[in-house]
């Protein structure tokens, strides 16, 4: 796909991986709408081909309104987490926390279900999964279960929507605002999370965005997951 002059919608597009993806799409000449529950997070980002919208991906009517407003479009990306995510041993986990982790899946389901019909005939969808989907570490069963569901959704939907395409990109530990630690505490935390990886550092949002751009541009890729994880799944 030639990205120049295409229209792209990016949910979760005002911080971290989503914002990096918006910036790279703009650099390639796309008109981009960055969508999140709090667009003000990206107030400092200015470009005449980038605009912002507010939407909670868990609310079907809000998602539908976004699609109706901006249809038709060529590229649909979601890096929206949907809400909080639970961590820790499953048998000790608060079940409401476990259930809330699946808000990411329900948000993705809304985006794919209601967005596909507005996608151009050769359009493409990209969802952001996560390395724990296939190799979890202690305390990550909620992340793994949700990520596995996302990747299975992608594989199944790919056959239904062809020739339109859908793929997922699975990041490892990425240095984004998702982690609250600061300063030296942040450095120690990220190092501890990646010390067993082949590449012993946290990834950058821009590196994951390049993986998203790859599956957008490559028209011979659909129904699959691209890992951008520093060797997480081999560790």
C-alpha cells in the first residue's frame, strides 16, 4: 500500500505506540485522525495533516459515530488499551480486575466490527497485541489471555474480510507512559524486565510503529502477528 494521501484512523493515537504511529503515517503523507479518551495528552503535537478526536472504544455508539464522521478511510489502527489491566497470580487475582483487562479486546472487537465496512476495498487494519500472548512471565496471565484472544481474532477475521487485510503487532517491553516509574527507578524497572531478552533494553515506541507501518505497506501480509519484542519470546 502506498500511504501517501491515504486517510488513517488511529485509536489510542495520543501517546506511546499509537502517537508514534500517527507521526510516522504523517511523515509518509497520510491524513491522520488520532483518537483516544483524552486527546489533550497530545496537545503539544501539531501538524496540518494530524487531527484529534475523543472516543471511548468500549462504547459502541461512540465508535460508530467516529466511523460515520470520517468514512471512508484506508488505514485503521488500534493501540487503545481500553482500560486497566490486572497483574499477579490468577488464583489470587481480583476477578473484576481480570475482567477489566478484557476491555482491550472488547474495544478492538468494536473497532473491527464497525470499522471494516467503512474501510476502502484495499484497506488494512492493525491491532496491537503483546509479547505475553505467546510467552508469559509470572503475573502476566491476564495480559496473555487478552493478547491471545486478540491474535486469534485477527487470524479468524482475516478470512472474512479479504481482500481487505488485518494483522497484529506484538510489542515486548516498550518505554511508554504506560509505566509510571520515573528517573532511576524507571531505568532499574525496565532493565529488570528486559535482562533476559536477546536485546537487553526496553524498546522505543518508534520501533513498534515501524512494525505497524510494515504490515500496512506490505500487501502480501494478512492474518498474522509481527513481533517487535527484543527477543522476548525467545528468552
